C-alpha cells in the first residue's frame, strides 16, 4: 500500500514536470517579421501630401500590434536643428491593432505631412509586437521636401487589383 502511494505521488510529480517542460518549450520567443514595401529607404516625400504606407506583417503564432514613428534626423540624431520661421520638425506616432492575425497586409494613407513641416532628413521606424510581447523593427531614412514628386496612390478593389488615381 505504501509503495502504491509513493508510486502515485511519483507519477503525479512526473506528469506535472513534463507538462511544465512542454509549456516552456511552447513559449513564443520568435519576433514577428516586417516586410516594409513603401516608403522605401531614401524616398523623398512631398511636404503637404499624404504618405503611401504598404507593409506585410507575419508571426509564427499571433500578431499583436504595430507602431509607425517618424522623427527628424537633422543633425545625426541629437534632434536639434535650426528651422525657418513658421516651420516645425515633423513628428508622427500612431499604433495599429493586428490582434487575431498571423499574417496581415497593411496599406493606408494615414500619414499626412503638414505644409509647415521642416524639410530635411527623417527616420521612419515601424515596430511590430506579437501577442507574446516579442518585438521587431524596420527603419528607413527618408527626406521631406517641397520639391519631391507626389506619390501616386493606388486603390485596391475586391479582387486585389490596383487602380491608380
């Protein structure tokens, strides 16, 4: 009887030990993948216009959210500069929900560069966090300019075909 109790306790102990090992092995430690198509590195963006953002996000388990940040890089990243009267260094920061998706294509024109934005070098950084809290980022060097060509925007119909306007 005593041997049966010891055997039962040992069996329960081993079951919990293996179960916790399986949970530890199953923990999500892989960062999400970001494929940023637009804007490209070195793109010159028109002040006073919208920015075409196109990106694919994927994760081995489940995505959480992404954040876009644009900030100036006027002097190599100390973030100080001399701007002309009436101009302001442009700053953008907005988070978007990706909950419920493992793969998601994002295409929007939420970023609008105001007319009074100071021209110059900027960083565009996209951060993606998965459901488990793993994070990755992609950064682009962009230039804001009054002389840049306006980007042609594309609409996508229900079949996924692009239409320029």
